[in-house]
């Protein structure tokens, strides 16, 4: 498996882990099991690249360009390596930490995030997609993204 394929598979596996957590937190019926898996995988597949892109753009504008490289750790789990212009790895952040930092507050799913994801469990696939997009664009996630990127810039 190539590096990209291994990373994609690791993200899907991480999405399945997120889905299991969501299934324990949200009100999920038996009919909603596939939908919660879709939401979990979508969160993992969308949040990690969003952090990558945001960190690179913000760091470049701040005059201290960094690269966020998607990788797989020694246990096969997805991670982001923060690399400076000299190619030195400044930090390695596991994807599960990134997702937790963006969706959870004090160990609990943020209320706004929870509401959007719960809404995504009902209706058709288009409704689920709109709920997921609303979650990703929510003030809670964007504020958490701001905090995370700020932390990574100072690392």
C-alpha cells in the first residue's frame, strides 16, 4: 500500500472510531448505524485536511511558513507532522487528538456540534450532508480550529 493509500485507509479507520464514539453519545437507532458511520468517516476525512490547509495558509501569512504533512504513525494511525522550512519536524499530532480538540469541550461533544450531528442522523443523504457542513462551519469548530492552529504555530 502506498503512503497515500495507507493514510486514506487510516483516516477511514479513524472515522470508524469516531463513529463508535458518536454512537455512544448521540441517539442512534438501528437504522441510523450506517449514517453514523458515514458521519464519523466524513468528519475524519474532512477535518484532518482542513487543519493541514489552514495551518499552511495561516503560517505562511504569519511569515513563518510551515507544512502539515499527513502521515501514518508506527501503529498505523493517521497523524499530522508539522514541518518547518528547513524540513525539521516540529511536532507530530495524532489525528484523534485533532478531532477531539475540534469537536469536544472538556471531554464532551460540543453542544452545537452534537446538535448538527444529531440532525444529520435524520432525513435523506442530502440532509445529512447539509448537517455535516453546518457542523464543520459552526462557530464551535472554527473557534477550536483557531485555537489548534495557534497552538501549532507556537510549537
